[in-house]
């Protein structure tokens, strides 16, 4: 990726955030916003901080289970990699922290990058499933019943999940097809071999979802992650006395702000997060200034806790975040093929 392309991407990200921030703040009085921030009950952020640390811990457990298809991986490096990845997401645009997280874990555990990225994909898939379930509950509690939008949401998520499972079960066919088509066309070129090897490693990383027992464990772990996140969200809501209809308002804030973070934007999702908070809380007659204050504190908690802990991990491991950012932007097929090579037909352990 050239320097000019990076500048264009950064400009686009800042543009998206700027537009979103404009619409989020257009009905907000800065004086009123400052008053609300001054009057917040910040003692609730203490248990919220411990919950955030626990959420990272459960995410590390989830990741360790998906990596069990290769070998047993130590828990501490996975925890630190997750924190560093989230820290990078808060300071880099376009969620580049996912690649930084994989690069950091590869450095600590010497695992193939495609395998690490594919297991992160599994985590994001389960995040989507859990968010879809929470959105389903939000619609049901809102009186829309089981039907219409709620069934489309559940059906679409289930379809995506089943398609990925089908891809994983047919992974050997995919690898063989690549060997028959790509490799001969390039007459044995090293890049073609690495492409096949990369596909092999990535598909092997996805193979954890072919084990029914592990699948159930991953689903329960994902529910634990989002259950803790729901409680954390409630703590931030009551920091600013947003207590009406507690179940629906917490579900709305959690679901819509997390869905908004899927939009490519500036570091930390500044702007889109604020706009999503205003949109999520408007049906509950929460003023825009209070919604923006809530979003700022929620983001501030996440960025500060993750930033401090991530800095400690990066410093102690003598790793440069800048160098990992550069690798994330310049990664190519030759780097993807590095690391251990898992058996292509391996089954989850």
C-alpha cells in the first residue's frame, strides 16, 4: 500500500467520522454537554473497568479454544494480544487492530498468520451471531413479536454461519482445486505454492466450527462475553441516570453502537459511535446531549483502560506498535505463509 493510498484511506475515514459527528452534535449544546459530564456518577465506572478486563479474559479463552485445532496455546499471550489489538483499533483507522493483534500473537507464539486471522474471523462471526440475538431480543421486548424483521435477522445470521461451515467441511476440495488450477498455471512458482499453503492454513483455522462439542462451547463463551458487555453497558448508562426501561435501553445502546463500529471510520470510531448512541437512545426520549455524553464516557473508559494495559504489554514484550502497524499495511502473500504449518486434514482436539 503506497503512501498516497494510505492518505486517501485516512482522509475517507476522517470524512466519515466528521460527517457522523456533525449529525450527532447538531442539536447538542456544548454548555449543556459540559454540565451533564460534570454531574456524572463516575463511581459506576470502577466495576465497569473490572468487567472490561474480564471481557478480555473471556475473549482470550474463546480464542484459545479456536486455536486448539492446532496445538495448546498459552493463555497470557492471547490475553495480551487481544488487549493490544483493541488498543490498536482505538488509534488506527479501519479496524487495523485485527491485523496488529494477529501479528503480535504470531510474534509471541510463532503461529501461522493465516490461521490466526481465520480464528479471529470465527470470533467476529460469533460476535455477529450474539449481536443478532441481542437485536432479536430488543425487537421482541419492543412488542414486535417473533416475525418480520426479527426472523430476517436470525435467518440471515444462521445462513451466513452455515455457509462458513460448508466452506470448512469442503476445505480439502478448495485446496485441491487451487493445486490443480493455480499452481500449474504459474508453473510451480513459489508464490502459487505459498497461496495454496496460505489457504490451507486459513481453512484449518476455521475447522474448530466442525466440532459440535467445541461449537457449543464457543457459543456459550460468546454469550458470556456479550452478557458481561451488557452489564458493563448498564453501568455506563446509570452513570448519567438513563434508567428508564432498563432492558430495552441497554440492548439498544449496546447493539446499535457495536453495529456502527463496523463502519470504516477514524480511530476509535469517533463520530459514528456518537451518532449511533443518539439514534439508539432517541426512542427512549433521551436528549442528544445526554446520549453524546454517555458515548464519550463509554469510549473514554474503553480507550483509557485498553490503552494503558496495551502499552504495558507492548513495552514489556519489547515490540514496536509502529512496526506492527507498518507490517499490517504492507503484509503480502510471502508473510502470510510464515510460521508453523498445521496438518491440512487435522481435526479439532
